[in-house]
């Protein structure tokens, strides 16, 4: 790996730009370009020790989902948010074991970017019924249950908060700096807790059914400031390209609500779709 240019954020990976604007300007929603973006972001994440070490730790300890490419995307987005807004309020909806919030905290600490990390997550599993008979009966009879199964909406019971604390400690990060809102984004108490909040960056990765994803788009879209970004995970189902996981059809369908809320789809990295609020 070649050494990076002085002051550069990424080591030289075939001149991989560190500015979001460069990726947006060259973005084309074609199979060839989507596959190239995914490939180049994956390479950029592997080439930078901080991103690579963090992602390898996540993979080795099974602490998260998604692709390594997203690590490079988050670095570019956090930098862009810091350059545009100075102090950054970043929210993740659906945290699981803390992969993304720990990455944000690590990037912020390493680069001296003032980032306040907000997180909404239930800190509990949504386990599949233990009886296969009961589960398959529900699958046949209940369309919403069927949609949940098909969109991967089940997580084992675990000590999610304890796992996150250990992850933060491993990277020398202070978990108490995170504003953790425990619960589901659909719950009135969670919505009330966030009533007056505005964010520069929102990552929607919670409920992947249509009602869940659309509810999050409708709730959090208006909370993104003008010029900020909302990233939808698992949302590339209807995009061209075949070398990356495309996500779920209901989440992709929910993305269709975003233009009506003032967002433009400016970049897609695998199944992570980046929407900028332009008005
Ligand atoms: C796919 S995982 C998130 C993965 C994580 N973003 C990552 O990159 O590793 C989805 C998480 O969302 C949580 N979840 C499900 N529905 C939710 C909701 N309505 N609000 C907040 N979190 C939700 C689940 O408990 C699970 O922890």
C-alpha cells in the first residue's frame, strides 16, 4: 500500500477521493458504476488501518452486519458533515451491537471532529419463536410476520448494552458519550424523547418491513437539517448491479418517500443509499 499524501485521510488507493463531492459528482446509477463504487469503497476501507482494524474486529467477533465498504462511506460522510456543519449530530436507528456508532466515535476521536452520537435501539432481541410449527403457522397466516421473516427482522436475545460497552472500551472510547434512547422508533416514548431533535446525519437500519422503514423515513426525514444526509441500509433492491447484497424490497420501496421529503439520492454504496436533503 502506498503512503497517503501529507494530510490526506485515505492512503492512496488509485486516487480514491476523500471528498464526498467527488463521489457524488461522478456517481451514475448503472450496474457497472454501482459495482465499481462498491469495489473501490471496499478497497479504501481495507487500505486504511483504522477502518480495517475496526471492521476486522467487528467481523471476527460477529458484532455487526453490512459490508466493509460502509466503513469508508462513513468516514467520507462524517468528514463532509463536519466540513459543512462543524459540530455534527449523528443518529443511528437500529444499532444491534454498536458497529456503526463505535466507528463514528472512533473517527471523531481520531480526527478531532466534534460528533455527538445518538442511538435508538431496543437493547433486546426479537427472537424467532422456538417452536418451528408455530413459526411456520404464523408464516402462512400472517402477512406481516411473513414480511418480517423475509426482511431478516429477528435477532437473538443477548446483553446488547454490555456488548456495546465492551466494544467501546476495546477501542478506548467512552460509551457514556453516546446518547442512547432505548426502545423502538415506533414507540410513542421514543418519539417524544426525540421530538425537538435535529440531525446532520441519520442512518436508518432498524425495522426492515415496509411499515417500519416507511415509518422511520416519515419520522426522521423531517429531522434532518437542510444540507444533511439520511442513509438507508438494505435499500438497493431495485438498483442495477449484481456483485453486492441488494437488501430488501420493502426498504427500497420506502425510499420512494424520500424525494417528497426534500431528499435527493446522491450516492449508493452497495445496499447503503445516501440521500441528501436539498430543501
Ligand atoms: C440490522 S440490525 C442493525 C445493524 C447495525 N446497524 C450494524 O450496522 O451493525 C437492526 C437492529 O435494529 C433493531 N430494531 C428493530 N426495529 C427497530 C426499531 N423500530 N427501532 C430501533 N431499532 C430497531 C434491532 O433490534 C437490531 O438491533
